[in-house]
C-alpha cells in the first residue's frame, strides 16, 4: 500500500514537472516584439523616426491591442505619455501570458498591383 501511494505521488509530481518543460518560446519573436516596444518608447520620448514608429505599432497591433483611438490627432501619436505606458503594461502582460505558445511572426500579405 505504501508503495502504491509513493508511485501515485511520484507520478503526479512528474506530470507537474513535465508541463513546466513544455514552454516553447520563440526567441526571434520576443526580440522583435521588445525591439518594437523600445522603438515606440524612443519615439514617444522624442527620439526616433516616425516610419519605424508606425511599423512597430502595426507589428504589435497584430497580436495585442494598441489604443489607436488615443492617437486620433495630427501627428498620430499618443496624446499623453501615460496612454503609452498603459498600453506598454498591457503588451508586456500579454507577452508573459503567451510567450510559451511558440508565437510566430506574422508577415502582412501584400496584394499584387494590377497595371
């Protein structure tokens, strides 16, 4: 009986350990994701180029919500730095919750132009 109890506990602990090892994080996606956040942060701080800023927002927006309604102004930027900080917190939270899902980089489909 003691042996049976030991095997049960050992088997249940092995399951818990096994699930912890199943995290498959796509490092390339993580690097791109965090580089985009850094690009947006730099631009919001007054450093950086607007083209990279918009591309970074587009990339992040494919995976998690970007508060575009707070950017409905002439320069198409966040109206306050706090708006950006709130979005950034949500992006980082989303990444932590989803990083083990082997997230793949989505490349936009380009339409062929008809001439």
